[in-house]
C-alpha cells in the first residue's frame, strides 16, 4: 500500500533504513520519515529470527544493525512476477498479498512484510502498520542495473504510446467524461514527485528513474479507473496490454532506483570512515 507520496512504505524503509543502518542518518529521524502520519509502526518476529527482542521500528533497526545487517533491499512482487524473492513459499505468498517487502543485506537473511490496516474516514484517514519479520532463503543477486531498467522503461513507454494511438498516455482518452481524473492526472504529471521524501545520498540517475517510474505507475493507476474511450474489445485489449507492460516496467524501475542507493551509500560510508581515520 502506498503512502500519501505515492511510494510504498517498503520503499521508504528501504531508503531510510539503509541510511540509518550505515550511520548516515539518525535512527529516530529515519523512523519519523517512514512513519509519516501513520500510527507508530509495530513489529512481529514471526519465526523467532536471530534478533534481540523488539516491537517497533527503532528497535528493529537497532537489532538489525547489531545482527550484522548493512542494508535493506526493496521487492515489489505481484502474482506471476516474484522477481527478487527467494522463499520460502509461504513468505513469498505473504509478500505478494502485501505487494511489497524488504530483504536484509548482510547478516542472516530475513524478509520484512508490512501489513497495513486503514481506519478512520476519508477526511481523516489513519493507518496501523505491522511489519512481520520472517526467516528467508538467501536471495539471488540482482542482475539488472539502473541503466538497464531506465532504458527498458523508456522503450516500454514508447511502445505503449504507439499502441495507444501515438498519443501520450495521459491524453489517450483518460478522464474524458470525468474531470476529477483530469485534475489528478495534472497533479501526477506536473507535481513535485516523491524524491524529496528520501534521504540524501541517492545517485542523481536513480532519482531521475524513480521520478519517472513513480509518475508512470500513478498514471497507470488512474488509467485503470477509466476505459480510455475504448470502443471495441480489441481496443480495450490493446490498451490493457500497454498499461500492463507499463506497470511492470515502472515497478521494476522503482525497485532498481531505490535499491541503487545500497551501493552508493556503501561507497559514502567507506569514504567517511577512511576520512575519519
């Protein structure tokens, strides 16, 4: 589930948690950035992993650091696309249900899966978030680079534009009879984006890719609320295929962009330690 910025909570915890684990930001500052307007996040150690007892995010980050964890890696799985997951199967299923999770880097392999419960009203919404921590198999090494996913994202965007009649996705009938969608689309296309909510230190290319991926995913979500003016089953199928390809490319690009900070922060941290010595 997304935060008000449009980023999954796991993306925020990936960026801020990794920065905190590597000493680039204070743990409490990281927790405040991740929790936002949520109620304080809670924790369940589902499989009794090798962590000292903890029940909240500050305790989790401190316990992970004590256990040798050096970073967190984002995964955004969906049915049929488990890229980045390693099992066990039941944990994979929970991650797919949530649509997001985190894998630990360094130390014993763990998976963190958020369960989000909404409460309140549309005018005053609230969220209870519980992170379930499971033992995990050793995940595969990531093979796609940030340049790979940026190239794929732009290729898929161009292909989708052609399939949608040579028009920009946002002008392909979206919201034709629903002015509120036009307003929301304008906010997505011209708004500030989510990058300001992340800690400093992410490479500029990663921020650029993240911004594009976020905008594409939000536009796809808006497009799913409208038929785009399709007048036949073939038109609808063509549009659906284009949007599906865009969603996947945007999701993979968001994962790669957030995870690119792992290597960047490793270099910064090593440089700071060398300078200090």
